[in-house]
C-alpha cells in the first residue's frame, strides 16, 4: 500500500492532464461502463411511425396547397407572356432537384433542449408574418394580376414557409441542403417593370445597332432607326424576342439548373450562368443578322416565317452550349467533397432521427389559415360581384371620310401576343393644328401642321387573364419597342364622350430621331375601361350623367396604390376589358394642350355609346 502511495506521489503528469488515465482497471469505473453501455436510438417502432405520420401528412398537404396556389397565380404570366413561357417547366425542375437532394440528405440535427424555446420563438417570428401576409397578397393579386411586385412577395412568403418547415424538421443542415431547389422558383417570377423595361430597351437598341453594323460589313445596306433596321425592302423590327430578353431569362434558368445538377461550387455556378447568358446574347445577335439578311435578299414577309424557327434554334443552342460548358467546368473533381457544407465524417457521427418530429397542431393551424385565406378571398369577390353594375360597351364610328383614312391590318404576331377577342386599328391625318376636323375633306391650306392619327381599339371578354392581356398594349410598353423615347407622363384626365359620360385617358409624350431626318413627336393617350363597376364607382363617374342612363366605366389607369386598393375594396376581378389608344404623330413639335384638344374632339366624334355599333 505504501509503495502504491509512493508511486502516485513520484509520478509526474503534464500540466492540464487528469490522473484518471493512470488507473489500471478503467472498466471498473461507472462512467466508463456508462459510455460502453448500448444507447437507446431514436424510436422507430410502428407506434412511433404512426405517431409521426399525422404531422408528416399535414405538412405535405400544407406544402402542396401553398405551392399550387403560387404556381397557379404565376401561370397567368407564363401563359400570356411568351418570354416567361419557360416558367411551366420550373416547378417540375425544382421538384426533381429537391428529390435529388433528398437522396443524399444529411442526417437531421437533434435539437438541443437548451435552445428549443429560442428556436420556437424564431419559427413563430418568421412563420406568423409570412402566413398573415398571404391574405392581403391574395386579395390584391386577384384584382391586380399585372402588379408584378405582388408575385415576388407571394413567392418570398412561400419559400420562407417551406424553408422554415425544413429547418424545423432537420436543422441548419437541412436548411442549407434544400435551400437551392426551394428557391429555384424565383427564376420563373416575372421581373418588375422598372427592371425589365430598361433591360429590354437596352438590349433591343444594342442588338439593332450591332446587327446593322454587321450587315454593312457583309455588304447589306442597313440603317438603324431606334429599335428598327431599315433595309432596301423595308423595316426589320428588333422586338423582345430578338433582343435576347427571352433567351436571357431562359439561359439563367438553364445555367442554374445545370450548376445544381453538377453540384458546382458558387464560383463555378457563377461562371456557368455567365457563360449561358453570353451564349444567349451572341446567338440572338446572329439571329438578328440572319433576319436582316433574309429581309434584304428576299422580302419582309419571309422574316415572319423564319422568326420563330430562329428563336427555337437559339433555345436549343443555349441548352447544348450550356451543357457543354457544364461538362468542361466539371472535368476537375472537387478535392474536398462536401455536401451542403457538412463533411461526410461529421455527418456520419451525427445521430439519426425521424424527420418532422414536432407537434401536428402547428401545421394544422397553418393549414386552416391557408384554407381560410383561399376561401375568404373567393367569398370576398363573390359577395361584391353581386353589387357590380353592368355598363354598356363603348364603340367606335370610324371616320371613313377623313383625309388619308386607312384601316390597318393587325399583325398576326401581335394578335398571338395580345389574344384579344375583337380588335381594329386605323390611321388618318389631321390638317388643323388646333381643331380636329376628322369628317372634313382635305383643305388646300399650306400652313397647317400635318398630324398623323392612329387609333387602336381592343376588347377582351371576362376571364382570369383579361386584365393581364389588356395591360400588355400600353403606350409606355409598345412605343419604346419602335424606337420612341418617353419624355413625359402627363397623368390622367377625363374626356367627355358623346352624351354626358366621360372616359379617363392617360397621356404620354414621346420623341424619336432618325439619322438624316427631322425628329418626330408623339402624344399617346390610353384608356382602359371595364364592362362592370361597383355602384359607388358608377355614381362617382356618372355624377353629371342623365338619370338612369347606362354607364361607361373606366379605370383611371393611374396604376397607383390607391387605385389598386379601390379595385380590391370594390371586389372587381376577371372583368371584361376594353382599350382605346390614340396616338398623334408629327414631324413638328406641338404642345400638350394642342394634343389634348385633338383627343377631346376625336373622342366626342368617334367614340359611341350605342352597343349595336360597338366593337
């Protein structure tokens, strides 16, 4: 005994080390026996699996309804806007990417009881605002389907709720692992107009300029006129498709898709997306040069025949080119194979448990709220639809005796884009700078400022996408595509129609200058009218009308939050739309007051309230 004590005293230990390691029979200690004893793993018995089935099924149902409503709302833009038609494939790609991620998912983290209360507060702080936000978003986007910021808010709420559910089920590891396939839906959300319009206009002008210069180099005389290219046989327009915006957005989707399939690093994904965009822009440049060559060597009608064929070829070229670039970037293997930021060694050491181990009451409450939002919004609009008053459709009496009157043929491509049920267009000239004598014969005055007048009239029957389609043909959208530059927005004013009703027109001013030609000025007036309105709107608009006269109800076209809120409060959705657009073009500048005087006289003489003569 004394020797053992002496040995203990004389044994020297490094500082910071325990004498526990010097004992001979370590297995006799209770702490070591406790470590060596078999541990109870996560309960995977049939009873436990049956207990987990309820929250799992409710979670799947909640996510299915959440994503179905979002995709159904976005499908309006996917259907009517060709540059977002690729959006139909995005949900299926996202689901496939999620399935691939599920195959190599890391084990879910076991929550630390010490931080469970904090995690619950974080989940509630994110989930409750996202869920509550769905109610106003659904109310507004049903009545204002063309208001694109709502689509981004809706998508952000859905992605937040989905990622929150994944985080609560598997922790930070699952959140990082499944973040990309869940957020992939953002590539199919339409860009907001303040971002999309400058990109489109910039690309169209750049492609037109470069294509014209290239055509000159290969011996084809060409001249740039805004977004148009003039050749010997006529004008070739560089629209949104030729500008590259459609293939640009498709290339973003393809680049991100291949980057995820190859599990590239962030840097390689950026390189892949940049390469896909470069391929798309170069291919569209070749497309524009090809169409210019076709127009110059054959005729303008041949451009329409080759336009779509060249477009589909570009999509195929972007797909194959991006695939080849992904193969080239993936030739070198990663030296550190890390999945979702977790090393395989660390993942294997983590204990396993069944996912979705949380109370089913939380998911059930969220599911009930989601159903309340959908049922409540539908009930809101159905209840208000009974209070909507039907107004007569306005019509147009074309001034066939006006100087240089000509009915315009609407291009088939425009018909396929706008998808109107009825539409007509005409052009004529105005001989007076201050008075529109549209029914008079041409005068011999040599001092008059000749003004060309263009009038477009369209109608869409009631439907889910009627408001979306009606807002596609606006002066601030269409005229810049023809080389015009908007210089002013003079707001909305009411103009009297025949009888005692008024229609609100929004006034835009544009300018355009070509080489070796005088600059042109254009005043465009746009009116969007609905075939039904609430009783309050009808009484406000027909305050000066004769009693019991049928109303002509117009949307102010101010596109302000107040107008959009009024649309929701009045419960107006999916109504029939009518658009009248008047454009006055002159090679000499004329004032805003003169343009409004022209429109006032034109509307009084041309627009009719007779339903039998309406468009």
